[in-house]
């Protein structure tokens, strides 16, 4: 007789064959647990986690019961907690604790563009006027509005200017993206801007990374000189990772048409490059009469593909997405080398373990989540659909394979893209179908050819194909980005929704047996929770400079200028972007009892308020009456604030950024 106990034991036994696939899930959960804490863990918690992990591993090692394999998952969970905690302490570096204005000097190690179109440079070997070396951040990032990008790409360049620097800002609202944490793990101790001229001088080249940067910049200049002006920015971006020459219009078109991933060097580019190299050298070896080369063609080609991929990683700037892609592709090629299946859930799980061990902080990044979502979905679909009658024959057709791949990858990444970027592209599938073949069959091979011919000064042959292909892709992006219906903006999901959705999808794919239904329930619960996300009625910027009130027409803003970054993030998270002028007009035309006192001219004057009114004080002022108010001191201490109102218009729930929050990356504030 089949009892419930026997049924559960049988279901759990089925999971032994997929236990390895669950290891990166457990590791990611441990990492996420540490990152989600509001307080830095006390020593007692670390001791408890160490004991739990050790006991769990011993339980797995000695197989103490039928649940022993799952003790391994608990041990890996604890390992993930320690991995990211160790990384957070290891990367600790000085962070600016106050607003700085003065001379700034440093070595240029990175150049890109901000959303505003301003050139943005990253400096190391930083020197700040009147600040000791021990208190100087190791890296800073400066926005330079009027500097031509080409001027900043001087090999071995050092930049000197006068400008403003400040500590990395916190989230624009409670639960939002925390730039402080992002900056902490990347060693950025300050960010700022300059409105003055910059001096670029040449310094001595020191270290392999400096020489690689110099090589990248020289290579980027040569590529841009060999293609048309319209394609120069995208060409440099996909080959060297230099995005400084991309125009704002190009970036907007690519984002709205869901083609922006073509310019961020990631899995697609590394896979195309190594695929072209692998195919070329394999055919070359097969044509050779030498027996060793002929019979080991596949292994030789795989080894060369890894080496070329490593070279591409180095000359493209070794961005996080490129590192992740190189690890994944290397594991696939090693599978080919050792006569294993090239792409499988096993290789994906191994790649995820390596990447999470190397960069545990990336578990919450859009790139990590979207790349693995697309890869897992493609492997799962293409492994399981051959069982369908006649499908294998149809799948061999390039058009069918392309459409299916784009559809599967698009559907898999859509929830993550919507959650991180607050928009869904309606024509993204069509745009990708028209662009991916050009990228794969023209741009990528032409780029490889150009790099091979560059030492001989004949790169123009390959760059012609790169230019032709990129102009087509830009035209497709522009065509599909123009309609007003090109994108739909969506609300920012609550913090618990994306983890639940991800875990539920993993459950559906990995679980063996009847338990898959729990994964479906989890996905439904996450989507319903997202649909019912309750946005704050009132948002207050970190320094109190701006207040936003949610109305049926969108979020009204209390000022016509100031707090630009917060205003843009609020509108994105609401899923209702609108021009600043319209948002301010909504504030002036509204009817209500919300007041924002921000003018410095009124500082110190007394405010008389009435019952039912809400007053936000950005300046120190006296207030008397029966109203509810948020003082300047409270805002300065607690940071950005979100307020939910009840039916009577009174504050019912309040959340602050800094209230009860004390992490390594926030202690400087």
C-alpha cells in the first residue's frame, strides 16, 4: 500500500539525479540571504552559519538518512553566505564621507557614457586636493558634460580637473536599486562631476592592465576610423567594449526595440566569436592530411576557441558580462574537448557555480539573471522538443531555428527585463529576428576577419562587413522604436517577487515528478503579487530636495527642477514616465493638503498648519499646529522616504532608506 510517507520518499529519491543542478540555486539563495539583510551580520550569526554548514555537510557525507543529499544543499547555502560576506570585507576601501570640491587627478581606466549623454570616466591612482592618501578613494567616477570622448582615450592618460565628488548615493526610494552596494563591490569610493576643463597628460605605462587599456583605446580609434560615422560607436562597442561614442538616440532606439543586448559584450558576442573560430579551425584541421590534426580537429578547435575568447575578454575591457560569458563558453568548449555534451543543464550549473564563486554580488544583477534565464530556457526547450513528431526535421531549417530561439529567449528574459528596466518591448521579437542573422553571419565573421588582417594594415576588408551589418541593425532598431506603442511601461515589483519567480521557474525545470505543480503555483503567485504591487503615495528624495505625489495621471513633482535622478527613477518604477514639465504641472493643479517647503529663502520662518495637512520640510523651519510633518532633521537622518496613505489621506505606513539599515556599504553615510 502506497502511504503518504512512501510517496514522499519516492518523490525525493527522484531528485538525486538532479542534485547537482540545485547546487547553484542553493549557493544563490545563500548569497541573496546575506545581501538582503538590513544589518551587518553579528559574529554569532557567522558562527551559527558555520556550524549549520558543517553539520549539514557531515550529514550528507555520512548519509545519515534518506534526506542526506539535501543536507548538501543546506551546506552550499551556508557557503554562499560566507562567499559574499568574505568578498564584501575583502573589497573594503576608503569612501568619501562628505561633499568635496577641489582638484581631482587620476589615471583613466574606463570611459563610457551616462544616460544623459555625458562622458563618464573612471579613475584610479586618485589624488584629491587636501585629502590624505589613506582617506582617498581607490577609484572615483566623474561625469564630464562637454569633453569630447576621443580626448579621454589617450593611451596612458591621466586626467586633472576641478570638480565635485560625493559618496555613492543610496536608493532613490526604499526597496530600490542600491548604488552604494554596487559601488562598494567595484571599489568606487566617490562619484561626481566637473563643469570645468580637463587636462589630459601622458603618464608612464605600468602593469599589464594599463597596457591592455592602452591597447583597447588604440584599437578602438582604429576601428572607428575604418567604418562610417554612424556605425563607429556600435563597432567600437562590440569589438573593444568602448561605448563612449554611442549616441543617445542610438541607445534609445536599441533599448525600445529590445536590441540593446547586441551592444553589451555578453554571451551572444562571445558565443558568436568562439563559434566562428571553432568552425573555421575545425574545418581547417579536417582538410589537413596530417592524421593527428584530422582526428583531433574538434579538440584543437575548442582549445583555440578558448584562447581567442580569452583574448577578446582582455581587449574588450573584461566587463562583468564578458567575464560571465567567457566562463560559460569556456566550460562548453571544455565539454567538447573532453567529449562531453557541449551544452547541457550540467554545464550551465557548473558555469553558474564558477561565476557565483567568482562574483557572488552579481546574483541580483540583470545581466546574470537574464543570461542564465535565456540559456536554461533554450537548453530545456531544444532538449525536450525533439520528442515531438516531426519537430527535429523542422528545427534544422535556419529560419525555424532562429524564430524559435528568439521566441524562447525573449519569453524567458521578458520578466527579468521588465523587472529591472520597467518596460516591455512589443516588437522586440521581430527586431531580433531581422537583426540576429546579420550579427551572426555578417558582423561577427567580418569582425574576426578585420582583427586577423589588422596587423597587415588590411582591416578595411573586414570592417566593410561590420559597417554594413551594423547600419542594417541600427536601421531596424530605429524603425521598430519609433511607434508610440513600441513599449509598455510596467510597475517596479516588490522585493520578494523576483526571487519567488526565479525559484519557481527553477523548480519547474529541475524537479522530477509530480512536484512541478508547486513551481507553477509559485510563478502564478509572483505574477499576481507583481500585478498588485502597491506603489507609495508619497516619495521624498534622499536630501528632501524633491517630493512626488502619486495621482491617477502619474506622479506629480513638487519642483520644476532639481532631484532629476530621483524623478526619473520614480517615474520608471511607477511605470508612468512623463516629461518633467507635465509632472510639475500636475503638482500645481492638484487638490490636496500636501506641502513641500524647500526654498532656502524661507529658512527659519514659522509655518502655521492645520489638521489633516502633511508638510515636508527640506529646510530647518519651526512648525506649529495639528498637522503631520516630516522635519529636515528626520529626512537628513533617515534618507529617502516612502509614505502610504490611508483612505482619509493620513500616513498609514512609512519606510525609510536608512532606518535600521547598517551595512558595510552604508556605514560611511
